[in-house]
């Protein structure tokens, strides 16, 4: 499986964002099951939004580059 440019960008940002998410959950929140869930949400939400934005931009670009039949 080959990754396209958007997927590569997502992987790089996920790798850079992971230490920040770990720091947020470890330093800013007391340890509990709820804190782990909140920490995971704080880590995952920007990554999901970024991936969805990449898919949306690719979908719009494809729409502009399609040839009329």
C-alpha cells in the first residue's frame, strides 16, 4: 500500500503531535480513567480533523479536475 501526500502529512503530524498529547494527559490531568479518556480525546481529535480536512480537499480538487464526458 502506498501513502498519498495527505496521508504522509497526517503520519508526520501524528508523530509530532503524540509527545504533546502524552504531555497534556500526564501533566495537566490527574491520573484516572476519565483523565486517560480526556487525554486520548485531546490527542485524537486534531488528528481526525486533519485527516478529514485532507480527504475533503482531495475530494474538491478531484471535482475540479474531472473532465466533462
